[in-house]
């Protein structure tokens, strides 16, 4: 769990990131709960002026603390109801090729470089099981895959916990 004190201490050590003082942490909590809040509403909730909110949000965006705003669309509504996690253990010298292939494969909606025997963990979203087979076949020439279908997601992706 990231506490406010830990966040402030960690970012204080990095010169390219603004210090997450109490107001910045409160601002991030509000935006995490509702990224569509208007500046005036954020200012009202935080008890500061709208220009203060705009300036702080801009600094947090420019420094990379706020990395972006995302639209969360149900893949099944787009005809892609099947999700799977795919672990990949590359063959020798295949890591750059796997990264490039993952980037140009639209069914790969997440790709992480991980520790352990497998070097990559990818989330794949497809219309049918045959689609997963096609994706796996593309990667099999570069290493060994292990896949697991996502049956349900009792905890959906959520924002980082900013502490109490």
C-alpha cells in the first residue's frame, strides 16, 4: 500500500517529479475516482482556486506522475469476449523480436516484461478461441507459450491506492 508519506518521500528523491504534497495527493485521489471532473469542481472539493488546480494538474502531467486518461470499454461489447493471459519464455536472442511482434499484434492489449523463467506476460483479447490459437502461433516461433483463459475478474483494474 502506498501511503501519503511514502509517496512524498519517494518523489522527493527524484528531481524530475514534483513533490506529492498533501494537496497533490488529494488532487490525484479525486482524479482517480473521477478523471472527468471539471477544474472548477476539483477546485471546490480541494478548497483552492481553479488556476491552482490547472497548474498542479499540468505539472503532474508534464512530469509523468499523471501518465494519461483512459477510456474503459468492455471488450465483449466490441465482439472480443475471450481474454487470456499468455506467458512467454523466449528462445535465445528473441526478446527484441517478441517486443516488436507484441507491438504490432492488436489482440495483445497488455504486455509486461517480468521476472522468472518466463520473460513476458501478455493479456490477449480475441473474438473466439481460434483467434487465440492464431495469436499463439505467431509467438511460438520465438519461444514457448503458456496461456490461461480469464474466466472472471472479481477485482477489475483499479487506481493505485493513495492510502487513507
